[in-house]
C-alpha cells in the first residue's frame, strides 16, 4: 500500500480541483456584483468541471487507499467520479442560460454546485462512515441552499425549508446508526465492520450482534431519504417543484447515485452478513416506492412534480436489485470474456441503471428549464400542448428522454430495467419483478401523455422560448448520445460496471 502523501492528494484530485474553482468563483463574485461577473463565474465553473473531468483520468491511474485507509480509489469510485463530474458539467452548462433568463445570474450558484459535487465525490470514495457522513453533509448543505435559490419565489423558499428540516432529521438517523455500528463492532471502517458483523463481536458487555439490526434500520432511514424511497419521500415533489429546474435536475440524479453507492458499501459490504434482516426492509421499500410513485405521478399536471414522483418510482426499481443482492450476494469472480456481459449480477445492474437514469433525467430537466421561461411560468402539462411543432428539436429530445424513462428498446432505460429485473429473477424474486413490470406499464401512461400533448393537442397559448443556445445544444447532445449509446451499445458500459462490481469489497 502506497502511503506517499503526494499520491494521497492525487487520489482526491477531482475534489481538490472542484474546491479550488469553487473558492475562486467566490473570490471573483465577492468584491463586486455588478457587470458580467455571473457570466465570468459560469465560465470558471465550466472550466472547473472540465478540469475535474480530466482529473478523474489522473485519479484512475493511481488506485489505492489514501489518508490511512479512509478514502479508496477503486473501480467503483472511479466509475461514479466520472458520472458525478459529467452530471455537474451538464448542470453548469444548463444553468448558464437558465440563470440569465431568470435574472438570477450570481456566482455563488456555480460555487454551490461545485461544492455539492465535492461532497458527492467523498461519498462515493470514502470507506469509513464518518468520512461518508462528512461528504453527505457537504453535498446536503449546498443542496439546501440551491433548492431555495429563487429567493423571491415562495415555493422555492418553502422547498428549501422543507428540505432542510426533513434532511436534518434524516441525517440524525444516519448518524445515530453510525454510533450504534461503532458500539457493536468497535469501528467505523467498512471493512472492519464487515469482519466484526460476521464475527458477532461483543463490546462493553453488550452483544454487538443485537445492535446491528437497529443500526441498519437507522442508516436505512437516512439513505432512503436521500434516494426518495417510500416512506421517506414526502419532501420530493415540493422540493423538485420549488427548486430551480437545473437544481431539480441535479437533485434528481447525482446525489441519488452517490447515496446508492453508500447503500452498496453499507448494506452490501459492511452488513452483508445480516442480509436476511434487511432484505424485507428493502423489498417493502421497493414495492411501495414503485407503486406509490407511479400512482401519484398519474395525478400530476405539473411536469416537475410528475418527474418527482417518477424519481420515487425509479428509486424503487433500483431497490429491486438491492433486494436481489440480499438473496444472492455473490460477486462475479471474472470480469473478462462473455461473463463480463452477463446482466444477472445485481451490483452491475445497479451501476448501469444509475448511469442510464442520470442521462435521461438530466436531459428531461434540461428541456423543462429551457421551456420554463421567467419565474418558471410554463411547467404545467397544458403549456406543452403543440410545442412539438413550434420547437421540434427540444420537443423531440424530451420525447426521447420520456421514452427512455418508460424503457422503450434502443434507449438506455430499456437495458437499465432489463438488467435490474434479470438480477431479481436470478434471485427468484418473481413476485417483485411482476409488480415492477406492472408499474412500468402504468408509468407509460403519464410519460406518453406529455408526448401526446406536445404532438397531438392544439396549442392553447403562445409559450415563448428562447432560441436554443450553444450551451443548450451541447447539453442535449451529451444526454441524447448517452441515452442512445447505452441503449444500442450497453456492453461498453456494462463491462465497466462489472469491473466496478468485482472490486466492491
């Protein structure tokens, strides 16, 4: 193991780059708020995101542990570093047009986005619970402020307040779970916890084994809140509706992906020996999330609220694979040749699904931000009537993302669901797969309803929309290519997903 301090810092290079650029943006914004400072800050954030993306390649060349084993650069961390930085890059590009249209172009927005990405980076790379908690807090605090960024909009203030209060409670549950884990095993390191749980360590006269189920339940509450799983999803529709559209796109994708990585490290690695205890917890949350999310989405006329309930349902689909892991927690011993492309492994299915989910949701929220106009006046379903012919490029892109969310073949969503359901079938969870398939059919109604309004309903009012800018076209290109690439050539990403799954220890 290499403990050279210089290598340690290289292993967190993306986080260092994002932090430096975030601090630089605050310095540029601070002395004067007049002129084109916002545009300059946007350019700096874009440059910082690109530099962080390049830093991910450097980080990938130095796998191993850093800071006395608290942070680990393995295939899993590398996979999600690329995913998070790409999502950050897309959000920055999207915000450059959105903030200008909303007259909210201030540098702190970009700094907060970069700092949120720093927290997510530490979440996916940390293998120690307190470090994970610190990363979670860095990401969450930035997200709370971003959710209320439209200070003159009452719904935005309401969204930030709800997110802050409920998020604080969820964080307390997670932290208390960490305390119980430490009391039961004497460690907060993921590897040491796994060994302690397997050996049923007793500490201080208390049977450590008796504390583990309670700790698992408490940490599940904290993480279920982050991924919007039922019954901890009540904040999601109000926050998604009130937050600025680019922020909603960020909240719906990258933080959820990071939280699912923590889910994997805590439940699949640290508490794997107790899978028989947390299986029904995950199974129930999966079933309720899919069903409640889709049923509530059917009743929504606000596009952002509809996608909020959709995200709850998609969290349920991912939890299907987690339930499969509890039944069949084996890891592939080979990631080369045909075995590397087998879709039946639960961890690889989760990783692929999250990549697909980030691409199609970011694309959908990018189109919503483009159409929203000043003060987000145009986010109702009726506002989309007839847009397919007035704005063919953006409407066709939104239709593609919605079809991918349904799971139509040749899109990323199809293989995402296929691999998750295949993993569950391999674990003999036939009933849960049937429920998931029925929910997927149910979800097709509200996704297709948007497409029907865009192409088959006459326009009731003239919804203004700016001409697509270069930044918007680039965002669309990134998301469209990702959705189609994952839908046509899934084996390219699935191979990386299996390699990351193999290194999850």
